[in-house]
C-alpha cells in the first residue's frame, strides 16, 4: 500500500527508477516525489531499460517496476510511512 498525501515535487533534478512504484490496479506508475501517475510509455521513455536480476536480461523500466516495485493500493494515511507494508485498506479503513 502506498500512503500518498499531497506533496510538492522534489527539487531533485534527475529522475531514477527508485522514484517510482508500479500501481497494479490501473497499470500506471506513481512518481513518488510528486505523487503523480505516469503511463508506461512515459516511464520507459524517461528511464529506458533495466537489468532484470532473475532473467539476466534488459527489460523496459515499466516491466522491472511491475516485477520488483509494485503496490496494490494508494491511500492517504497521515502519520504512516510512504510505503505501508503488509496491510490493505478494506471497507474504508
């Protein structure tokens, strides 16, 4: 689960793979510094290909994110860390 409160974009100039998580519900990619969803084509265009550590071959950045940096939900949960592990929101809380 990704805890995504409103936030200003980071002042960091370079975009890197660790700035993203794959949001599986809509098959889009959350740019964490700005809390914005990007389509796969934009992620791939900006980040190119990444080495898949299991397959030992280059794959598009969106495929890498789907496999290794995915979240199932996005919510707003003040006081929680950005990535909340091992919990899902059900019936509003």
